[in-house]
């Protein structure tokens, strides 16, 4: 009976987590390219053809063709797919933190305010948080504290800088392919603010997609980087960290549900290519 109960819990948890991924991906089905005409819901094929046919130069080149619309839809849609996969992974990880560590929704996320001279204060948020004081004392808190000590040592923190940490905060991404300097500068600033609040900043990737030069820059800013590797240690692998520290096998979840996730992703691709 215990085995049946455990299996039922796994299935229930899988359904919840899989729903987060599905909901994120299905947003892409509504994607329409904007063609520079605002940031709304995009424009239809018919509207696109009207705009391009009324532009005599574009019509000379045949750019009012449905194939041009399809190409833009596919190209922009791929960006949307990556973005939504990232969002789904972010929500999934937040739920794993809450379920594994008994955290509330507020405890599992983190934000802070910044104010430049002459401007209104802005609220910036990261994608996950483990506050040590919110975890019930016992084996779970002991595992997390041990991991945090190892993580601090792995990024070069020693003595008071390591002992004073009150937890960690996460930037969660499916992968990191961008070389956007503005985004990188913001991440370095996030790390500095995390340390100011006594949190270790952790870049948690579901894949291994991050340029070596970018990883090196983040490591110089004392980010701990967890990559989406099946093997490794709790201080360099997302899936080992989840399995050994959080005691949730995230890689096994993806393996169990790969067929359903692939079907959802292919349905999105088919919709974008129509």
C-alpha cells in the first residue's frame, strides 16, 4: 500500500509540474509577428498583405507573399518558444523549491528595490530563493546548510563572507545564448545586491547552453553556476543539486514526461509553420 501511495504522489506531482510546462508552451500558439506595428498581439496574414501591397517597393519584390509572413512567424515564434520554455522552467523550479523545502510562494522568490537619482524606485526580481530561516530544523535544513557552505567555498567565499550567508537566490534559465551586454550587466548587479542581502547568487540552467566567456564573467562576479548536466556535483550540476540537496529527481521527471513534452513542443512548431 505504501508503494501505491508513493506512486500516486509522484503521478500527482508530475501532473502539476507538467501542467506548468504545457501552459507556458501553449502561449506560443497565439504568436503573430508585429512587423514593426506595435507590441500588441501581432498582425494577421491578411493585415500583413494589405500593408505590404500598399508599399509599392515591397510589392515590386513580392514581399507581400504568405511565405514571407510564414518565415517571420517561424523566426519570431522560435524566440517565443525559447522564452516560454524558460518561463515554464522558472515556474517549475519555484514549485520544486516550495514542495521540497516547505516554503511559501513568497519565501521561494526574491525581489529588491533600486533607485537612481531623479527616478522612481524599480523593483527587480530573481526567480527563486532558499532562505535558511524559513526551513524547518531537521535533515532538510542540514542538507541545505551543508550545500550552501560547499557552494560558497566553490565560488571563493571564505570566513565571515561565507558564514554570514542567510541563504541563496536563483536566476533560472533554460539556457543562456545571448551576448546582450545590458543583460549581463544587470546580472552582475543582481549578484552584488544578493550579496548585500546576504544571499549567494546562483545561476541555474536546465541545459548546458552557456558560452564559456559569459560563464567566466559571471564566475568572476561570484555567481555559482549550475549547468544542466546529468552527472557532476551538487555545486556544478542542476540535476545533481535537485536530486541530492532538494531530494527531488528533476532529471527523472523530464525523462518520465519527455514524450508528452515533445508532443506539446511539436504541436507548437506545427502551429507556427502553418
